[in-house]
């Protein structure tokens, strides 16, 4: 049984079709969800986090149907950790107090066990030293880590993270990768991000959503390989490239399109492959 099983899933907001025909299964490991603004990433994560219901198709989470009964949805939520895109914090609560409050909502009724668990997750995200500080006085990145701490309570089998790296500095992002790679050995982790480097560093599998549909689903290495032979370094601009820019070294990084005459091929990155995929879509939309 996979932790997440989606078949023919669709969701609309009024006339806007946010998702259509989504067929995806996820087991243990970290899967990265990429897609441009409005592609449907948050909508998909909210469905998987039982925060909203799909309009069409079937959703099974941890072997259960969230629409079947209150009992089923509660059973799923007991094993689910969710970091929403925007998490509201009562600013006068302390870091410890806020995570403990979420633990109470998650039915950690034994005070000693609860305290131990809150300390464990604060330690995991590197916030032990700030446990007594008011949430309102934390930096954006620190607040993001408080959000992550509450999602990690109880070692959830299903961890859903909406843009977890937003606001984190490079050292914190590296630490987050370390934490998630440990969690993912026993849990299914689904995260959305605009940072292709995070996906390349952390995920075995990547799903690209475009316009509410799955545009790519497979190993990160496969997406990278799809750009082989289409990325160059050149001395001159490439006006017909899918994307190209002048780098700090003064050379031009050229992705797709005909190579300029002096172009030297370079190994593509995940970002190159992703830009190529989106660029091809954009070009198709214009014809
Ligand atoms: N509550 C809502 N009411 C109406 N339309 C919505 C609502 N939430 C999302 N949408 C629309 O659904 C589509 C998908 O939005 P969604 O937030 O899932 O995309 P996303 O990929 O997460 O975008 P972003 O990268 O900007 O966060 C968009 O067209 C958006 O405008």
C-alpha cells in the first residue's frame, strides 16, 4: 500500500479548474513538486493534507478514504504532518508554547510525553535555544522552522510541506535537507518548492505540475537527462534560445534553441531541464 494514492483527482474553485486528471501514488521517500505559480501545487497538497476535499476522482491516504467518515479522516490526521504555505502564529506565544499547543490538538494528552516530544522536534529543527522566545520576535526563517517542528510531531507517516525552504538561509536549508532525509526513510514526504536545487539535493522523484495537470513524473535524473545536448556556454547572446542569460563570468548560459556558433556544451542541471520544459510549454501556447 502506498501512503498516497490519487486516481483521476480534480478540483475546481468556481470556474477555475485548479487540478484535473491527477493520477499519482507516493510511498516512502521525498518527492518534490515543482510548477509555476498557479499550477495547482498548493491545491494538491491541501487535498493530501485533508484540508480540502477533491471534487472528482478518488483519494486514499494511508489506506483510508478521507471522505468516508469522520473516523477515517481523524485516523489519517493522527499520522499526518502538514506545513501549510501560510501558517498563522499567535505572536505572543513562545516557540515551545505554540508547538505544545499543536501537540495538545493532536491529542498528546500525557504532559510528560508531550513535553519530551515538543523538545525533540524543536531540537530536530535547531530551535531548542529559542524555545522560550515569543514567536512574534522570531525571524521569518525561524518562524518557518517552528512551522516545520509542529509538522514533525509524532513522527508522521505522511509529511506534507508547502514551500518549506522559503525564508531559510543556506545553512538552514542544508539542515532541513538532513532532517527530511532521515524522516523519509520511514515516511512519505511530499514537498512543493520553487527551488530546483532543493529538489536536486533531496528528492529521488519529481512531479512537475503545469496548468493543473502532471507534466512530468519520474526520477530527478530522468528529467535532468531530458535536457542533455540542449545546454551550452557561449561568448555571445543567443536570441533564439528558450532561456539564456549572461552569467557572472561574462559567459552566456544558453538553454534550448539553436546553439550560438561558439557554443560549448555543458552538463544540464535540474533547473535547466525544468526551464526547458516550461519554456517549451510557453512556446507551444503562443503557436
Ligand atoms: N481559494 C481559492 N479560490 C479561488 N481560486 C483559487 C483558490 N485557491 C487557488 N485558486 C486558483 O487555483 C489555481 C491553482 O492555485 P494553487 O494555489 O494550487 O497553485 P500553486 O501551484 O500552489 O501556486 P503558487 O506557486 O503561486 O503558490 C490558480 O489558478 C489559483 O488562482
